[in-house]
C-alpha cells in the first residue's frame, strides 16, 4: 500500500483527495502546514504539496524534501497557474504540477504515474523472495510469510532500494515514524525476526546484510 502525504491547509481539499486516494488503495497521511509536512516526510512514498502553507511555505518544504529525500516523488498543488510559478516548482524538483481548481481523478492518476516511475511496482522478485506491495504480501518459494505490519514495512523499505545502506535512525523514521520514541535496538530486533522468517544466516545473509557501525542494506542479487 502506497503512503501518500497530502499537505494542504484547506480541510475540504484534504477530505476530497483523501477519499479518492483511499479508494485507489493508498494510505493517506495529512499535514496542515509545512512543519507537519517535514515531520511526516520519512513515512511517505509520494507527496502532494500545496505551495501556499502556513508556518513554512511549500517552496521551503520542497527545498528540504529534495535535500533529504532526493528520490521521493513530489506533486505540487497550487492555485497559481502562471508559467513562472510552474517553472520555479519544477526547478525546485517537483515531478509534476497541478493547478487549482483540479479534478481529483486527475490528481490520483498523476500520483499513480509517479508511483509507477518511482519503483513502487506491482511485484518485486529477488530469487525465491517475492514482495507484493499493494497486497502487502511476502512470498518465499511461493509460500506466504507471516509478517507483522512493521516487519513487512521494514522489508519493503529495504527491498525497494537494493544496495542502499540505511542507518538505524533513518529506518526508525521511515518505518516507525519520526515521533517514535524508540532506540536503535528496536530495528535490530525486527531485523532479527525478519531474518528468522526468511531462514537467513546473519553471518552469511542472502537478503538483509548488516553494515557494521552503520545499519543495513538489502542485497537483492
């Protein structure tokens, strides 16, 4: 299930888009201002961002997003339709741009296209391991693994970026949420549980590799 961060201070827009996105099968995270948006960025698979926001503007949020999460898909949403505004948004790193008033179905279609391009695929296959993100299922040699929500989210996060080293702190933000009062040991415990269900040897892992002193990465070979 894709997690869409919807950032808009207009409750009517959040309500309408939220309905359409959930009908599409997305999990919707909502932020009403720029500061809330920054706190929720680690949990998002795609961001819908209004430019006219209180506290921090959409422009400022976009700058922070591109600095810390360069691969996170960004759809800008604004009432301004001038060419200069669209160009500035794209130069800041927006992947797409929609002006108000808009069709909710068009926004959902654009989000779907961004997710396809960003790698949230229908199926991820790594040897005997298959992940089905939309169904939230993991199969090992064709047999479903009994994973908890956190275990699946952790495995999917790693598998979507093979070879990328994730620190424990970054995994805590991404999987548990930025406000989770946890410690690095929580990540280690869940990785150990995942390895057990995957039948892995921690000293010679096929999928989840420990990067000593840093964190973990998914081998995906």
